[in-house]
C-alpha cells in the first residue's frame, strides 16, 4: 500500500498514512471527512518530499 504525507489545511500538522488508492482518491476522502466534521478542508497530499508540489489537492 502506498504511503502518503498529507496536510488537511494550511497551518495544520503534516501527517503520514497508508492508503490503497491514488493520491487524488486519498485527498478526496480526507476532504470529505473534514467537511462531515464541520471543518473547511484544503487538503494537500504528497507522494515524495514535501518540498515538492503536492501530488493531489482537494477542497
């Protein structure tokens, strides 16, 4: 399973997790979870170093 680094909104801590799907699917799932919790997501997902642009984003 791929391991991704993600940030759910600017200023939030960067976490790491494994997810069976693509970076785009992972970002969409995180955004859906945050909206369900009443928060406004601005998800960024990296497959490599966080110094590079994100592999996927979702709002």
